[in-house]
C-alpha cells in the first residue's frame, strides 16, 4: 500500500471508521492543488519594474536592453507589414507573432552561434535574431520559394508547417550532436496545440532516454487556432516534462528578460550534458492564428484587452524610460529603422520574380530518373497548350 493510502486509512480510524471526513479532505486537497497558480518566472513586471528570482538571475547592460527593445520593435513592424501584404493579396497566408515578441527574442538571444534551431512557422523573431533575411520568410508565404535560406548558414532550420514534427527532427539532431561530442545545444519551438501531438510525446521520450542536449521551447499563446489551452492539457504544460524524466519551467512569455534568463540556463544545462528541458513561455497570441482565421468567433475582447496590459514591448520601454537608459533620439531612431524595414520588405515582395515552373522536377534524384523525365515532358506539353497559336 502507498504512503498516501496508509495515511488515508489512519485518518479513517481516527474519525470513527466512517471515512467521510477523510474522503472530504482528499477532495478538498485535490481541488486546491488543481486551482493553485503554477510558479511563473518573472524578472520584469507588466509595470516595467525589475524583480529578482532565486534561480534565474540576469544583469543585462543598458546596451543589451536597448538591443532587445530594438529587436522586438523591428520584428513587430515587419510582422505588421506582412499581415498588410497578405490583406493586399501579395501573400497567400501569414501567421502573425503579435504579442509573442518577448518569448522569441528573449529565447533566441540566449543562444550561441553554433546552437541549432528547429522552428514552426511563426518564429519570425527567432529568424531575425539568427540572421535570416525577412524577405526569405515572405517568399515562402508568397509561394516563390520553399524557405529561401540555407539552414546550415544560420543554424536555423526551414519553417515546419506540419504540427509538432520539428520536435522529432530536433531530438534526432541533438542525439547526433551528443554522439559527435559537440558542446552545442538544440532548441525546438512549438505551440500549446502541438503539445497534443504524438510526435511531441515521442520526442520527449527519446530526448530523455538518450539524454539529448535539446531544449523544448513551448510558446503557450493560449489558443490552438480556436481551441483553448485547457483542451490541450489538464495540467500546466511545463509539468508534463516530469512524466518523461526531465525538468520543466514556466516563464512569463511577455517578459523578455525572464525568457532570456530561463533559456540561457536551459541551453547551458543541455550543453553541459544534463539532458533536455522543457520551457513553457506563458504568453498570448494577440492576433489571429493566421490571416485565414477570425479570432472574434471564439474569444472575448475582454481577454485580449487584459493581455494588452501585459504587452512585452511596452513593459521594456517603460523600464528604459524610467531608468533613463534610452532617450528620445534612440526611440525615434528605432521607429525610423522599423519604417525602413517595412518599406524594404514591401518593395521586395512586390518585385519577387516567379519561380521557374519546371524547377519542381530538379533535384528529385541525384542522377536523374526516367519517370521524372517523362513527367517533365508531359508537364511541359501541358503548359505549352496554354500558349497562343502565334507563339508556338
């Protein structure tokens, strides 16, 4: 019999053998534990006040703080421009990161150049930090390339549309890193909805068993399209790591300093051979899941308004102004740089050349294949049927 069971029987005997009081006590305890707020690592409050945490200390320089603010501002401006371009018919789709800038910029700034990142399709801020040109992201959503960047040049994998599969890719890559004896870490980004996928559970299992140097970074933005987070897990997502044998932590996903500190600790842990860790960045998707989604159909305006008060950029700007770490000239310069970035990507998208239609048949096999040659010829004939007679 378990210790808990023994204690329950002892309580029953003391209460006269009826067991009613013990049963009520157990129910009360369960209800209390279920409704208790989980620990949330926070270093910068929504009011812009610095606070301390016993396990995650960080002391960024004024220049680093300004850099984090600049990263978030440029990422948000680029994201807003991409949304506008989709509405104008220039992009087929766009997945906005609005509200998740702190989670992405903070975590990405914690990485070394030789660390490797496996993103989903929303990690535009991480891509920015890793040096991926924003126009390459837009090219994929415009349909003129399949990513447009070399993953090995930035240690930033191509975007993954299939939900959750990148966690398996990251785990396998991390297992290889460990066998090669390298001291780099691997980070897999995914959302709260992806945590329901079997791929994620399998990745957790393999990462734990093989002690892989991988950090699972879950951006819990509260909504998996129209499904709320409670439909994904009956317990806080970070607590699920314990069932697989590695630690998990929940961080304020709208606090760029906390995201930086926690991710830095997690990747250092992975690099030192201590295995995987799960970081749950508790944040909020301020916009739609993608531009094909209408969030007003499933969530209340009051909910968004409550999260707007926790805006990640506003709280860092409040700190910078309060501590006199950024003057008007700096803030104005960031605004001007943001507008210039928006113009650059807007002009780039509108002038992107269409891809070579026949390129789809290239690089299918290393040495060519008769069936591919046949398909290429058939498709070329099909396209030629649309040409006017005088052009033939």
